[in-house]
């Protein structure tokens, strides 16, 4: 009597486990249906089932503390060539659940031709080997066909891209060769080379001219040195030269060909203030352009400020004295 009771309890337990598995599958299919319905409602999104081209339970051979043994996994083959597997089907609907991913690119599928062997393996050079066991022959064939179809598609796609790349290179070389052989192509090629030589020569001559004028400018200037100037991209270090009532601003102290020139005549200067941990002041020229200069040292900032203000005032006084020294026209009595 006790043996029959134990047998009945064992049967009830097995049936309960099967019922739980069926509930997991129904729950997963329900989520799949909801996902498909949501994607079909959205016209801008491609309608791809959440569970890809193939899904279901598989036995996976894995290792552990107790040794190598088969473990039942809910497996999903996505259309992008990713094979996911979870502990249960219900876990696949939980974003926080643990899952494993196998990238099929570089793998090949190995299966036995015997009907009684329901296992298949994923093998690849320098890759980990995975072995799965299906629950039936139909289930095994379904998985083998889905994986093989993706691997064939991936191989064809890779070979076609290689051929298109080779054809593109060949067509480019052929068209370039034909273009260079034509009279128009030869003319344009020679014209391009001549323009390149002219550009390089002009840059070289400009550099020499700048280097030739630099010593005389440095000898006659009142002040020179590195100054920070605020630009659209932030503070920029510039080599600055004060010569008369003109302020020359260059990017380098070795090349004075090209640069910014500020005319200090009738220019206005803001008081010295602190900005970005620097001592700064603004110079507004007669044309209305405002330039902000910055200095790390307050003494250097004061020295430059006084020199620029003095240069602008001297230029203004000189222009006023020249105007006053001019003889006024005398009006002859009629």
C-alpha cells in the first residue's frame, strides 16, 4: 500500500512539473503574441518575431562542480544570428534574468546521420564547442535547418561583399587608367600638378618673407610676448607685438606671415577684471570689434594694459596735434 502511495505521489509530482513547463511555454507564447501585435501596429518598425526564426527547449551539455551533465534550456535563435538561451521560457520574458549568447558567425553545425542520435554540435576554429540535444527527431531537424540556413546566408553574403569590393577596385583602376590616357585627362593632370607647385612655392616664399620681416619688427617694437586671446573656441595662446599704435597677433613667434592687426588709434579699453582665473581686459577698436586679452600674472597684465593705453593715447594726441598745426584758411573780404 505504501509503495502504491509513493508511486502515486511521484506521478503527481511529474505531472505537476510538466504542467509548470506548459505554463511557462504558454506565458512565453503570450508575450510573443503581444510583441508581434505591437510591432504590426507600428508601421515604421519591421515586424520580426521576438523569438526569431526558431525557439524551444533543448538539452545543453555543460560543466559544473558536479561534472559534465545535460541541462534543459529555453533556446531562441534570432534573425541576426544570435542564439540565446535561458533557464526557463518565463525567464526569457524578464529583461533582468540571466541569459547566455552564442554568436553563430564563424561556426559550423555538426550532426549525426543516425535517427536515434538527437544531438548536434556547434564547432568552429579557435572557438568553444557547444553540444545540444533535442527532444525529438522533428525538433532536431527544425533546429539544424534553421541554423544551417543562417550559416549559408551568412557565407553567401560575405562572398558577395568580397566580390563587389574586388569589382569596385578593378573598375576604379580601369576607369582611372582610361581617364589618364585621354587627352583631357592628361591636360587636367598636368594642370593639377602645376597648381600644386604654384601653391607650395607661394607658401614657401610667404614663409621666407615673414621670416625676413620678423627681425625688423621685433627690433622696433615697444613690447612683445605671449598673450592669451579669447576666441570662439576658448582661450588661445598668441604671440603679440606692440609696435607704435598697432598690435600684431600671431599664432607663432617663428612665422609672422599673416595674422591679426589691431589699430589702437581711438580704441577704448575696459578696466582690468578677473575671468576664468585670469586677469583680463577688453580692447575695442574704432571699427567696433572687441578683443579680450588674458594674463596669468597680474603684473604682466598691468604692464600690457598701460602700454596699450599709452600707445592709443599717444596716437590720438599725435593726430590731434597734426590737425591743430594745419593753417586755417583765411576768408578774403569780398
